[in-house]
C-alpha cells in the first residue's frame, strides 16, 4: 500500500481502513502468542500500513 494511493481516499475511508488494520494486527498478535501465526513477516507490513494510514489521516485533518 502506497501513501499516494491513501491520499486519494476520503477521511471516512481512511478511518475504516485504520480500524481494519488495527484489528488485523491485534488478531495477529494473539496468533503469535499462541504459536499459530503462519506468516510472521506479514505483521511487519500490517504495522507499516497502519502507520501510513495514520500519517495520511493526520495530514488530512491538520492540513
């Protein structure tokens, strides 16, 4: 997911995407603690995507 693609989305869509990614990360953390996580490298991409969404959302709200 690229920041340029995120900038095209509305604030409501970004908020929904933020909630979705946060929920996905939460579920992955639980799976990791139980030893059931299939792709540990996916946590990294989800974390980074969540940070990108939060950054773009903050930029839209402040500027």
